[in-house]
C-alpha cells in the first residue's frame, strides 16, 4: 500500500513537472563533473526541494507584472493552451542548469538563448520588449530567485538563512548572466533595492490581469491534479509581496485565509516529499561522486 501511494504521487508529479524536456537535459555524464555549482552549493539545496514548485509559480505571477515582458511572452508562447508543457520546459531548464554537468548546462543555456532571439517587438504604446535584453533577463531571473527563496524560507524544514541565502542569489545570478544579463542582483539586499527601482515602472493592463488570473487558476487533466495545482497557485499568490498584491488589485484577506492556504500547502509539500523520487538529483550526485 505504501509503495503504491508513493508511486502514485511520483507519477502525478512527473506528469505535471517533468512531462516536457529541453534537448540536452541529462545528469549522468561526464563522470566527476560538478556542473556550474556542485553539491555544496546553496542552489543545489534550494532547488532540490519540492517547495520550489510553489516558488516557481509565484515567480511567474510576480514576473507577469512587467507589462512588456508579459506582452512579449503572450505573443511568442502557447502556455495558455498547454500550461503543463510550459511548466515542464521551465522546470527542465532550471533542473538541468542547476544539477547537470557543465557541458549539459551550457547546452541548455544556448538552447534557451536561441529561443529568446525570436522574442522581440514593440507594444502598441511604443514600448519595446526583447527576451535577449539584459533588463528583461534580470527581471525574469530576479522574480524567480526572489520567489523561490521565499518559498524555501516558508516551506523548507531546514532553510538557508543569512549569508547562505545570499549565496543562493549570487548563484542564481550566474544563470542570468549566462543568459545575457549584465550585473544582476546577487543578494537579498540587492534584490530589494532592484524591486524598489522597478516598482514605479510597473504598469498593469487588462492583459496583465488576465495573465495573473490564468496563472492562479487550476489546471491538469484530472480532479486530483487540478486540486493540487489550485493549492500551489493559492500558496504562490500568498508568497507575493504586499506591493505586488496591491498592484493587481487582490482584495484584502481575513487573517484565517493565509493560515488555511499555508496549511494546505504544507500538507501537499509534505506529501510530495514523501512520494517524489528526484531521479535527476540522484543521478547528479552519482555523477559527481561515482
């Protein structure tokens, strides 16, 4: 019974977040190569826990508040038609660059950079967008790192803190730089300062609000996955900073609502820790220390 339950949890998780893979994602070769970061890194610890799922979705919500970035994404992505595929590709990239060998990580980065080259244009109001622009890459990386770190602090049983958490931001900045960012934030203080400069530039259109609504809705092919995704999405919304919630007009909540959301999220994350087998991380450790 226990084995069947774990298998069912693992199968559901893999179907949601590992259903699509970027070419070149692998964790077994070459033997001895620690990759861009290695087992002792902060990023291995943070990205090695399933709580990152909540942070990743929260990062997508926060990232959507940059209107030109959202406008460009909506013109060059089919994520609203197939959100599971989009989540799979995003997860594939983050996993592969974090835990893959140096060669595998660099191949994934080059693949994404090539994809980004076609995402550019001008909005009707004259503002430009480009997935290869340093400013847009910094925004995407900072919103993801910030949100994943918040989820890590809230839901990991033994989270990194202080200088160790700053080390996570510095390591995530390496990914942004490899994608083309110039001088991305490298610490908690850097990220807070960065958001302080960005907040006056953020504009919320009907398209941004619709994107946020879509990201907060349930998805999946069966009732269980839809229920789980709704828990994740509500917990991801709860992680947003207050200024972001106010920007998209989320109504004030009574004190019991965050408690119920966080309790449900903790139960779901606990179940995922129990059932999910992180094969990629196992392979990465075996590669580094054969």
